[in-house]
């Protein structure tokens, strides 16, 4: 269940689906100011070392960096980031990243069928990361990275 919207100032963009912000009111409704990390809900952007990783980050920066954002957080993830739906300049950032081909719908966590429609439109139109006929989803890229590290074994001492 999403919380009530809280206005937060976006201070940093880590990648195409992660922001750092200062919220004058705590996301849990306690009224205390807080610095938070926000993970955009229902989407997964390319990793920094992956094709379109830097473009995805810049896209999110252009929408949100230095802007007041409406944040509707639902929970925290295993890294302590708030999973949230975010609006900057009146635009749904989660949807904008998908429709511009700067992120995938993270189907394992997606609940909004409209996101899948936006992704299909981006894919059909070869927008953003969809210019590649077979782009690698970030969750597969991360798995490949983990497997590669595991096969190399421990670093020599």
C-alpha cells in the first residue's frame, strides 16, 4: 500500500532508477526531516556498466535532479531504499523511464499493466535501449556479473 505523497528535494541520481532526496517530512509520517534513498517502483534501469546505463541516469537527472518530487513510498528494499512512485515536474517518472526506453518493467514486482503497454510501445518504436534487437535486461546482466565473479574464484594473494 502506498503512503500519502511527500514532497522531497532530489539531491542526487545514482542511476536510472535510484535517487537520493531530502524530505522535510519523514516518509513514515513521523514529521521529522529525513535523507532518503529512493528506488523507482516496478521498473529496472540498465546498470552503470551496461549499454544505456549512463543515458538512463541522465534521463532521470533531467527530470528530477534539483527538483521537488512527489514521493509515494510503499516499503523498503533489502538495501534500505524506499521503493516509490515518483513525480517530478508533474510527470510520473517511473512511467517516463519506461516509455522513453530508459528502463524495463520489472515484471517480478510490477502491478501496473499500463507500464507493460508503455514498454511494448517503446520496443515497437525502437526507442531508447530498444534500438538493440536483443537488449540484456538488468537482472540478467547482474546475474551474468555474479556468475563471472564466481567462476574467477578468489583473487590471488
